[in-house]
C-alpha cells in the first residue's frame, strides 16, 4: 500500500506574512516544500494531504496547488480553532492554534493508509523520505508499529542563533523510549550546549539523535490522537495558549505500551530558514545537491 504524506502547513501564512513571500531556495523559484513533495513522489508516496487554514486556502492553492496536483493526488484539510469535540467551544479570546497533534487529528477523515508527517518549511533530504516509504508501505490499520526519522543534532543547527530540539531516548533495539524538549541549543566555545537554567549550560554530543517532526504512523494511531486530544481539551478548553503536540502522543503511546516507535537514523542534513541569514546557506546547500545530480535545476519543468 502506498503511504500518504501529511504536510503541516497551517502556520505558513502566519510565519511568512503572505504565502507569496515564501522564501525561494531553488534556482527556479522552488521553496523548501517543493523539494519535500518531489522527494516524496520519488520515494513512492501515493497521496499528499495538506493541513492548512481556511483563510490561506486560495493563496496556498494558487502558489503551490497546481504544480503538486499535476504530479500526485492532493487533498486539503483545515485546522481551525473550532475543530473540537461536540459540546466544547474555544475561548473567544484565543487566537493560538491547538498545536501539531491537533493538526494531525484533523486529517483523520482524509487518511486510511499508513502516513508520514512533516513540517512544510523543513528540508529533510531525499533518503529520509525513502526510509519512511519503505517502513510504512507494509503496514496495515491493525499495526501498532510506528517510526520516527531521527537526525544527528550537529546536522540540525543554525549558525546564526539558538534552536529547540526534541532529544530522543533510544533503546538498544532502536526503539524510542521518550522525547525531551531542549531549548536554546547552540554552538558555544567549540561545543554544542543547551540552556538548562539562566546560568547553567549543559553539553550535548554532536551525534545526539533528535526529532525534527518527521514521523510515520499506521492509520490506527488516529484513535489515540482522538482519545488523547479529548483528554487535553477537557483540561485546557479555557486556556489561551495551551497546545497539544505530536510528541505528547508519541511519548504516551510508548509509555502506555499502546505501540512502538522505531527510530530510523538519517544521515541527511536538515535545514530550514529559522533566521534570515539561514536563507543564503539554504540556497548554497540546494545548489550543491543540484550539482551532485540529486535534484534537477527545475523540479517541475
């Protein structure tokens, strides 16, 4: 069975101000999302589902829709504040979305097959998509085996400021035991460190495996997303900033023995445009991949 790629793109308009201003990192105007869809098609994914917001639907389809739908079946689902269980309403003052876990849950009606989840504005590398497709293709709705593509920490840093990363605890069998969020990670005095408190910095090995929100799930996992979100929303329905995250689901299903998550170690170099200075480096990295023959100069030409 061909897996589906679920792309979390509801935050794109907020981050960029306008989708028409999405940073081009390829020589023919390609954004990071173009390379992800290209890699997914090449790896054998059979469909793409985009999680977006209603207010960016027309612009998103104008910028991206036609070139993607000409190459792979595409569906859209919408993450809105009122996508809540019956009888619960969002606080009128709330503007913050309900989080990445909620974004996955709203796609349940569009996905019946094994699926991968990625961020729209992260570059993951072609081999990572191939590993995901190979892992997911044999799964059925009855499976409780899932996966996460793990990256070496040194391959995910910015040269221009700190980042936050989910540090993975992994068993000898390469199964995920938990994800711990670490903030203010950066290179400092020749080491990679994170800020534990105001004056305390703790070193992390360069090869530490971190999660970059690239995961694969058997379709039955939606039942857990639903159950965990209902618990979350009943506890937090009046909160203005509380969010339901993917790692919350992953950690709980592992802790409760309701599934396993195999960590697929990627040697790819992740990158994004966290800081404005990152764009020039992203341009250079993509051009290097084009020079190596990984990508054509014009993805959709």
